[in-house]
C-alpha cells in the first residue's frame, strides 16, 4: 500500500457542507394555516393574535368545544359563536419531552414541558414555557402566553402556550 492509497488526512479531500437548517417541507409543518381562505376556524387565530384565547360554543345546545369547531359534535348544529376562555388555569398533568420532537416544532429546544392545562370550562394540552419538569407540581397555576410562529410560510401565525404564574 502506498501513501496515495491511504486516506490518512493528508490528502486533498473534497469538502461538503450540511445546512444548519433544513427547509421544512410544508407537510411537516405542525401548525395550521390561519387565514380565512385556509381555515374555517380563522376567528380563533384572529382572536389569539389579539391576545384572546377563545373557542366555539353552540347556540342551540350550549355545548362548549375545544378545539373550536365549525359544526357542533353534540347536536350537529352549525350555529356557533366564539366565547372567551380563561387565560389562567392549573396543571392537570404534565410531562417532559426529551427527544423526538417533530421537525420544525421544537427539535432544538428539548427538553421542554407539555401539559394538560385545566382552564375550568375546558382542559387543553399545551407546551409550558419557562419551566423545567422538576420545578412543577400538579395544580400549579399557569397563565396564557401567545407566541409567534417563525416560518416556514410567509404568513404571520400565532399559537398558544402557557407559563407558570
Ligand atoms: Zn350543539
């Protein structure tokens, strides 16, 4: 074997690069498109953009839904109105995500906490910011935090999270 057959680090190797950020395919985007021509629950996102957490309630049978609906799952009526939800609640259950977060969602941010948050009228699942698993206990008070979604569309999008009070 001669020097030219070896790959001992002295040879001129071609350098290739791996992008720091892989552009996120649209189908792997966790977040829904939020405008009127893309979703019939756009009012939920419009309200959230204004800092209000809302959901739909059926005018026929009074059923409160979460997530918001376009048809009432209780009575199949479609006469729904948006009503405000409390912005404060308590941890009903929580867990820590340490890996395997969806591409583009939070894969650079693990570990993070996800929880079922009891708001009273509804219990919803959400990410808990500004807290680590070991800091939290069931029943801890949390409050709404609205975040802006960065990419992969040009659209301005928002989503809800919670944070300890
Ligand atoms: Zn109904």
